[in-house]
């Protein structure tokens, strides 16, 4: 029997096993998976210092897969995403998915080749020849700048003198001709200086241009070779499914290339090992252990579903032949036909109270067409505008602004762009917040591997600002008012959850929360107040909708 399986003791009753494996993309954590994760978390904690999991960006996603053997015994496998402490292999954990001999051969030769290219590039940037060439050109440019500045100053003085002499009115034709000649002489002098500078600079500039061209060509060659090597590495990944069939990683993402780290997450490793060992998958769980990453969105001890970007195509293939629940489709739950409730309406503007679970606009995939915009268009087929002026997340409830024609829509969007529309949200946070008020400024961008999750990225992210104020505290929960000054996707949710923000996720947040969301729970975030200047009457319209929690 497989040595990497830890058998439960005592063994669970057959009635305690799920009829179908819960979806890795859902938030349901089976009790057996939770039990196994607790054991692994304790083991990982004992190695946290050695594995540097307490350092910033040192945290790691670990996984457990509950499995059943042919003789009926039930146990679990351990896995981790990527590497731990620079190692693919750690005793007691399942091995990587790839063919190690093939990958090592490609990587060993490829790494040597890439190091040579990197060294050549480095010499083109900071080698002696490059440094001297750029320093020579910089010195010439500096001297030329000084000469141009001195000439401009002298010519400016000449012009001022000529202007004063012409303004005196006492000049005869001969004197005026002399002044014109002097002006032409200055122009000729400027042209001679420019020509001399071009000649003096040409050789040094050509040398630097040649270095830059060589560097650009080398960078292009390195990028192309890197793609080739990455493709060869991807070919070392043969991904099995529950029927015993294997497909190469590149096939699963074609025509696009697999994203970085695809196939290296805990879930694919665990399933692949179970298939190799003849074990039946029963339940899977992935839990974050250690420090939160700088980007946010992960908390020690929290369970997270598999990411859709890297693991969606991989697990979709691997679970073929496995009795598994389908991936949840958020936004597909039925919503009462009389929703959303209208709280304000006139010939140009409508404001509705959007319920939790209803999209603002239809989803891009085409699977989810039910939304505020589609419902309102059915109610008012005469409306001509894009309707929804801004958006609330699927899980967020509250006041949503709608325009009945394109001109009104454009006018209201201009108010949003100028930050003239005031919004106040209320939320319960899962944690205690230090202080009573403040401002959060954390730039955000989408997580390309796990849409729609957002990340804090101070380099490539878009500026996002939120003002906050504590309204109440109850046990380990905090009620806050949130005032977004920008409208980034998931802004309030990330600003609440991130360690550099409030450090306390919004209760019920299935994306950024500290723990899995219980069945029936909702995101406790509500757009409670909205104020705007009516684009046709000029009046300030202020509306309120008390939070339902």
C-alpha cells in the first residue's frame, strides 16, 4: 500500500463519506478533509521556521486529499503548491506532477544557456566597453549642452541689445542693415555649432546605438529561447485523469501557453499521485499556512478553493471519470422576480436596491444572463441607454444607479470620473480593527491566474483609496462605514482584508475571507447611501437603504 497515505484512526464510518467528491472550486470543506488539514497544519507549524513560512511571502498553500483504498480503508495524502524551501520533494508529501528526468534535462541545459545569454546581456549594459561608450556619449552631450546654453545666453543678450537700439528710433538705414546682419550672424553661428555637435557626437552615438541594437536582438533571442524551453518543460507534464488517460499540459491550455506554475499547485499533484497509486479521491482541501503574501488575499489557516486560471483546465481534465460535484456557478441562484426594488425613479434616472446574488450586468461567459440590467430592460423596453451607470459585486447588495438614456448615462459617468458622486457602504468585518477611522491607499490589479480575485500591486496596480470609520464593535467583529473614492473592482473587500488595510475581511467573503463561507451565509457588505447631482434638474439627490444585516 502507498507509503504516503496516512490512514485515519479510527476509520470513518461509510456513512460519513460523501456520495460524490465536493468540487475543488467550491467552498464546502468535508469534515474528513478538515480533519486531515488540521493534522497537516500542526505538522507544518513544526517546520515553519525552517521553511521560512513566517516571513513575508513565505506562506504556502498546502493541500490534503482524502482517499479510499480498494480494501475500503480511508486515509489522506499531503501536498503543497510549488516548492517548499527550494525543494520539490519533502518527505511525507506527494511528488511533483512532471516527469522529473525530462524536466531536469531540459532545465539543466536550458538554465546553462539562459545564464550565458544573461551574462552577455549584462556585459552590454554594464561591461567596460558599454560603460565607456555611454560615458563618452554622456560627456559629449554634457559639454554640448553647456556650449548651447552659453551661446543661447550670448545670443539673447545680442537680441536684447538690437531690440533696444531699434526701439530708440535713431538708427539710419546703414545702422539698421548692420543690426540685421548681426542677427543673421547669430543664426549662422548657431548652425555652425549644431553641425559641429552632430559631427562630434556621431561616432560615439553610433557606438551606443550598436550596443543597444545588439542588446535588443539578444533580448528578443532570449525571450524566444525562453518560450521554447518553457514549452519543453511543459511537455514534461503529462496530466492523468480518472479514467487513466493522460494529456500534455500544453494541450489543456491550447491555443494559449500554460500560465506560470500551472500543474504545480497542490490539487493536481495530489490527484495525480492518487491515480498512480490506485486510490479513489474522496475530498480535497487546500489551506494557507504561514505569512500572508504582499499582494494580500491569503490568511494563515484559511481554506481556499482551487484557482480557476491555473487549475481550471487542469482539474477539469483530471476529474473526468471521478464522481465529483460540478463547480459552483455563482450568480445562478434564483432571485425573486420583483427584484431589484426601485427606490427612486423619474423620466431619466432610476435607483434600485440590488439584492445579494444578482449581477449588475450579465456575465462575460454568457452562462449568466440574469442581471439588474436585463431585468430593468424587460420592465422598461423604451429605455435607450446602457442603463447601469456603475456596478456592485454579485455578492454586494444596496443602491445602484441606472440611467434611462445614453445622454443621462454619460453625464452620470462624468460625475463618477470627477468623484462627485458620494457613496457610503456599511459592512461587518470578521475581526477587530485598531483605531476608529482612517484612509486606505492600496493600488489594485486583477489576479491573472485567479479572476476575478484582485491583488495589491504597488507597481502595476491602479490607485485605489477608501476612507473608513468604525460604527460598532461586537466580540471579534467590527461594523464599519466605508467611503470609496475610487471604483476599483473588489476595492472595499481587498482594502478590508489586506494586512496593510484593515486586516479584517468582510464577513462572508468567499474570496478574501479567513475561513470558508458557511452555506447560506452572505457577504455582509451593503451600499447604504448614494448621492448625486441630477443631470437634468441640477438638484442634489440623496438616497438611503438601511443594511439588511
